[in-house]
C-alpha cells in the first residue's frame, strides 16, 4: 500500500488533553510534548548505549494482519542501522510494546506524563521503536491511549468504532489487549460506504506531538521514518480492574490452548499454518 492518504486529516485540538476525553474522539495535540527532555535526548545511539547487549525480541512484518513471527537481536545491533540512516532500507522488524521504562527506570525523568493522564487513572507505558515502513496492522485497543511521538514521523490511520464490525472484517486472531481486523485500513475504506466519509481519518505525528486514541477506535500505524513512540494506555481504576480480570481469564484460556491456539499475536505461527 502506498502512503498517499486520501483520508480526512484529523483536526488539530487545542487546550489540555484531559478536556477532550469525554468526547471519545481522537485528537492531536501538536507540540504538547516538545519540551519533554526525551524528545531532545532520546536518539537511537543514546538508547543503544544504555545496554547494547540487552537481548530484545523483534516482531517481523505485520503480525496483526499476517503471520506472527519473531526474531531475536540485541538492543545495540537492532538500533545501529536505524542510527545510520533514518530512511534506509531495513528488514521490517519492529521492537514493539517494549517496556523501555522498566528496562531503564532512569528514563522516566525525561517524561512529563503526569500532565496528561486524568487524576486517579491507572496507566501503563511502552515503546514502539522501528525503521521506516514498520507497520502495525488495523486493530483497536481496550484502553484509551495517549501516543507521544519522541523521534521520527509516524502516520496513524483511524476508523470510527464499528467500521470493521459492519464490514464483517473482525479477525479471529487473538490479542490480549486489542481486537484485530482481517483487512487493512485501505481495503476497509475502499469497500466501505462512500457516504461514510466521516468514518476515516489520518494524522502524521512529528516529534513532540501527542495523539489521543480512544478505546475502540480502529487504527493502523506506519512509520514514515525510523522513529520512537511512547504509548500511554490508561483508564479509571475500576475500568482497568474489570478489564484486567477479563483479559487475564482470556489469556489463561489462550495459553492453555483453549482459545485461538496458534492464531495469535503472542506466539509464533508454525510455517504453513493457515489462519484468517
Ligand atoms: Zn499466543
């Protein structure tokens, strides 16, 4: 798919992010995080220097839509080619859902997250680090998210809740904290009702931009250049607790082989296995 988007640009939001949450529609806050120390100091060489030989698991390709496969590397080995040329060809492996702050707790001091999350909410933060064209297939999350672009440019394609469901395109592939689509956003938009022009949006995030992605809003995400994104998922204590119980139960069933065995984003697919 080309990245020439004909989707409607997501309108820019003003004011503080928490004021938008009740609308339950995506909103982009330009430059909201541009004064975070992370945006000026987190380069690929800097992150690599923290623990070059740290083993990391990489996701190969678009595991949300296609086959799930992993490769192994080290932080230094993975980040080195990203360092050399942010637009260089690179095999499409992606360091995603990486718990950067757990690995390097000192990096918390470079963030100003407390400004964004609503009071009393529970949040969890992880990072997406990858080359140009690294892609996360169409899915929606179970929790609200503030995505903070730290480095590089990233495009989010967004589709209103219900669009994948109405197209009969829900995937049977299992993911613990998300629901997946069988088709990509371009295919979904092409097959959709042309009158439903308000269902699809696109937005390009630059370093320092913050995007609010409400739970249940479908999104497909692609790096326009090598980049670093921090995702902060959050919810009220009660919502997170009730979701957590459901997610744990489903995950226990999955790991026992009773729910979508071998058709998931968490276990590598055997070659030749056929899945939708
Ligand atoms: Zn699995």
